């Protein structure tokens, strides 16, 4: 059986969509702290990765968000070693990176995901 060029393109498109779905499933099914990231990325917060896809499901792109607040040492080490106090809520951050110079200061936290499940990208002074 010889496939036409159009049939090949259809099969490649379907295979691409299946690969994207498999990647999303893998990222969502890994336990916290066990994502396949480089050692630099693992130095960030140990939270699951939340990702969104475009409407055609052809690419995966993380959603960048920010919180503004005061960075403090955590009052509950089981939840994280730092905490960010904002006007709406307190967010616990678990990271091996050294942000001690920013403790007690107003900061902007950049993250991907949601308040319940996120990956810390960076913390910078305002």
C-alpha cells in the first residue's frame, strides 16, 4: 500500500497530537519534586508543573504569573522554607536557592501554574 503525501501529513499530525497529550499526562502524573528537570531547575521550588496548550494542541507553553508581597522566613517548615505574605493570602515556598537577602523586603515572585500547584521561577526585589 502506497500512501499519498496528504495521508502522510495526516498521520504525522495525529502522531504529533498524541505526543503532546502523552507529555501533558506525564507531567501531571509525576509526584511533587520528581520532574525531569536539569539540576538548575531542580534548585527551584519543588512543586508540580502546570501547563496549558494552545487551542490546536500543537505546542506546550507555561503560563507565567506574578505575586507581589513581603518575603518572610516560613513559620511552618513542612510547607516551605520561605513564605510570601500578600494582601490576599500567604504562599509557602520550598526552594534550595538562597533568597535570604530578600527576606523582610517587598518582592515580586514569578511562577508558573496556580496558587495550589506552581513552580517557582524567580524572586526579585521591587
